[in-house]
C-alpha cells in the first residue's frame, strides 16, 4: 500500500504530509511507543489511506493504534478522524468537550464548512466525514494524561484560535503538538532569523485574549519543541512566542480599525489589509520571496484570516448592541 510522505522529527514522532492543497501546508503526527501508536490530528478523509500506509511502513497494523487525538475539529485537523476510528478497532478518540459533539455527529460541521469553502471545494478537498460512536469518545479534561505504552501525553485546553482547541504535551520530548495554537510557520518562509510565525484567525471563534492566556499555559510547561500542523517541528519556542503574540495583536488591530464600519466592502478591505500586513511581516523577517510568491503560499490563509476577523467583528458588534 502506498503511504503518505513522512519522517521522524523527534524520538518516536513522525510528521506526516496530509496532501491538503499543496505539499508543506498541513501535517499530522503519529506517536510511537513500542508497538502502540497515537495520531495527533488526522488530515482529511482524503489523507486517510496514506495514514494506514504509514502504519504499515512502520511494520505495525491499525490494531496498534490506541488514540486518535484531533487538536480541534477544523477539517484540516480532524476531517479524517471518522475514517481512522473505523479502521482502528482499539482506538479511542480523545477530543475537547466542545469538539466532541461535532465528531459524534458531524452534520453541523459539514454545514459550517460548506458555507466557508463552498460545496464543490468542500467535496473535493475534505471528502466525506464519518460519525464516531459516542462510546469510543473520551472527552478530555484540561490537564488529563493519557498513557501510550508508558509514554505520557497531557491534554491542555487552549482556546483562542478555536474555543474547542486543545494541545498535547509529550513528556518524553518535552514537545507540544500545537494544532493552530502556536500559529503557522510554513517552511518556505524560514530565514536566517528562523521560522516566520503568524496567527490563523480562521472562522468562527477567534478570541485574542483567550489565545494570549493559552500561550501562557503552553509556556508554563517550558517546552523545548513545538510540532505544528502548519508545519513541522520548531525549536526554542520561548524565542518565538513573542512574535506570535504580536501577530495575534496585529491581526486583531486590523479588525478593530474596521469596527462599526459594517458595509458590503468591509470583507474586501479586511482581506487587503491582512494580505498587506502578512507580506510586510514576512519582509520584516527577512523573507526574500516575491510578493506574488508570498501571496500564492498564503492564499488560503489570507482568505480564512479575513473571514475570521469579519466574524469576530460581527460578534463584537452584536454584543455591543445588546
């Protein structure tokens, strides 16, 4: 069976390419402890056959998978969970309390994502979402630990990017699987100054204050590495966290400059402002790619970030009017 491209990036941690949109955009992770396995994030339903191939390439079988742990239920992170659970008879799904209902019954998730991406793109990029039997779901509490054949994994509640987001701390490597909470760092933007980090303000639950608090929670573990879904391992997170904090603030400020100016043109103004901001931020980091190449690599993110900021503004404006 063919497998997704993967490589070992830390002791028993395999970074797997999910194939979404372009190579290097979205990863998921397989943790190995002896002959037991856990997935953190799953890619989409389309990623699933390649993940089974990775298990086989390691000389193991789907029966060796103990846990499937989506950091949150956005489809690039959790879309393949149902397929994996169906294929892995001993696995339990470990998920945030607010994400669990969407994994057990994905109909709302499908409807919401179809609104964001459109029906055709949704079908093409994300495939079919399968429901997961409630009896196989573990609702993870903040600080709850999971034993993977002697390897301790800790679930940490980290709202901000989404209100149902959790990160997983691997005690063995002192590393966090951060989903989207530690931002995005595409490898194409690495420079002598290291990775370039920015915040994904994707719809629908961007919350800058909670996000800053979640970063405090992560840094309290004194992590030595972060395993990002977008993309791969980054080291010395203590040196990078302020860049991410700044990105969260800067994107929130772009939105706040448009508060109370809700007209038909606002989404376009936000998209332009987000695009210009990200290009300028990349330039400030020493990225030498052309503007058009930067925009090409960020095409999905500029769209989703702008949409998420518009949703956040509408929520603030609604609250203010009550």
